[in-house]
């Protein structure tokens, strides 16, 4: 009988349990309903109903993505089935949720914390799907799109405006936090370099030269870290404040339209607000495109693991002269596979970014044309 060392269970048990939960997350897509309408019409109709109910929906590509709170989100899959169009849901997490879960999962003995957070996310997303989403599935039957009018144009357009602005704001804030994190890492490296130089190579006066070296290193690194952090903060503050104003403005306009409140200036005023959002959308998309990798923890960790294997394994194969040549060849080949994985992952990530950005660009171009046509109709009487 083989006994497992309790230390190994403590170190890796939580991580392995989290991997099991993660596989269930990805593979399990429970059925919510089967409807007779065609998938494309059902998908557009459901996206509109969710937006009209006050939920932020990303419908640019693949499943509908709905943000529930700061940690949990939901994917709604609409696809053809044997009996009609199937509507299934998949539990997902926000970027913040993924970052927290993956960080705890990678720290072996804290893997159980990742499992607990995953369960909380799952319960939240499942409850949202079973209550909020199900309540919007009918009647009337899904697939009967609303009559295109000013209100439907405003509900959809203002929802997309606040979503894009919110994503740009979130990405820019995360980029600032990560930049400050890099500054702190750089300041720590400066501390180590100065401490080694003054502690080992420069003889300092006094009874405690090591303490003096530590004090000099601390003074320089703290000063440099604070100044650079303030510089990063000040350079990004204007853009973040601008994006915060955009989010607040379009969220209020969208909420007013969802609740049926009168828009300033009537229908024409609402369309003019939406036309300004169409003009702002390239700016939001550009921020999202530039900052996307910073804000994708799952892709970032995957690339880190693949890149680490692509570099470390060939080095081991080269320097480990005591290993048989078969093992060295195997490690070198495995490193090459990891390198191919890095290349394919980066290419797939860039393609996904381009496709989603192109879809949003196309949607906003069509929306702008519809807005201009409605405004011309109103102005021409």
C-alpha cells in the first residue's frame, strides 16, 4: 500500500483540487431552455432583453458574456440542437476573479482558498443564470426581434457605450497598477545592487558598515520608487478621470433609457448622445487593444508557463551532461513544443483581439449609420 506524504498533500492537494474544479467549469454547460427560433435571431433577441433589463452584455464574438459582479460573470451559449436552438450557460469569472483564483492556485498550500473562491463564483453565476436569465427567455418567444425604433437603438447603443468605456477604464487602471508594480520590482532590484556594491566592494566608515550599506540602499530605492510611482500615477490620472466621466455619463443615460425616463431633448437628444458615443468608440477600442494583455491573467499565466518551459528545458538538456542522450533529446524536444505553444498562443490571442475589435468597429459603424438616418428623419419632419 502506497502512502502519500502529508506534506505533499498540503503543498499540492489544493492546486490539484482546483484543477479538477477548473475542468468542470470549462466542460459543464447546463441547459437553460430550448426554443424554436433560429440561433442568430435568438442570440440578438436575448442580448437585447438582457440590456433592456439593465445588464451589461458583450455580444461581439462567441457566447454572450455578462458581468455579474467584481468576481463572477456568465457565458450564455446559443447554438442549434436536435430539438431547436439550445440556450446553455457556462460559469465564468471576471479578469479580477481569474487573477485572484490563479494566484492562490499557484501558491500550492493556498490552493484550497482558490477552490473556495471558485465555489463562491460558481454559486453566484449559477444563481444569476437560473433566476435572471431564465426570467427573460419568454414570453414572447425568443427570436422575435423588437421593432427597430429609437428606444431599441438607444438601449442597445448606450449599453455598448458604457461597456466599452468601462472596459477601457478597467484596462487603464490595471495598466497603471501593473506599471507601479514594475516600478516597485525595479526599486527592489536597485536596493539589492546598491547593497551589494556598498556592502561588498566599498568600505564604509563606522562600526556597522553593513547597516550603513542597507540604509543607503533603502534611501535610494525608496526615493526612486516613490518618485517613479508618482510619475506613473500623474501621467495616467488625466486619462483615467476622462474615462471615469465617460462611464458615469453613459451609464446614467443608459439607466434612464432602461427605466423609461425622458432623455434630455427628447429622442433627438438621446440620439445625439449616442452619436457622440459612436465618435468616442475608436478611442475606447484603442485603449482596450493596447492594454488587453495586461488585463488577461489566464493568457498571461499560460504564456509565462510556456515561455518558462521553452527556455528552461533546453538549458537543462544542454548543461546536464550526466543525463543519457535520449533524455537530453526529450527535454530539448519538449522545450521546442513549449516554444511552439508560445507562438501559437500569442498568435491566437492577437487574432482574438483583432476579431473582437473588428466586430465592435463594424457594429458601431452600422449603429452610427442608423443614428444618422433617425436624426435625418426627425429633422426632416
